[in-house]
């Protein structure tokens, strides 16, 4: 009698695992797509913040002490913006 209980328990566990695998097959693609879309948003925001080689060269050629302080304090994109703003004003 214990063997019969064990066999029915094993069959129940096997059915449960089959349902869980089916659920994973259905849910995983949606989770993967959501992750890919989230990473695309992160990449787009990083691309907007990135600075090209020509911009770095331009900054290094024309920077003075104030620009270097801004670079250390705020980062290159902000320092470039301020440098360009001062250039346009003068």
C-alpha cells in the first residue's frame, strides 16, 4: 500500500513539474522582452550623456582654469555646455 501512495505522489509531482515548465515557457519570453526594453532605455540615456573624441579635443584645446574646475565638479558634458555658453556670450 505504501508503494501505491508513493507512485501516486510521484505522478502528482511530475504533473506539477510539467505545469511549472509550461508556465516558464509562456512567461520567460515576456520577461526577456521586458528586460531587453529596459536595457534599451538605459542605453539610450547613456548615449545622450556620452561625449565624442572631437568634443574632448575641443575642450582640451580651449579650456581654462574655470573649465577644468567645472570638469572636476560636474563632468565633461556639463563643462562643455558651459564652455559653449560662455563662447556664444562673448
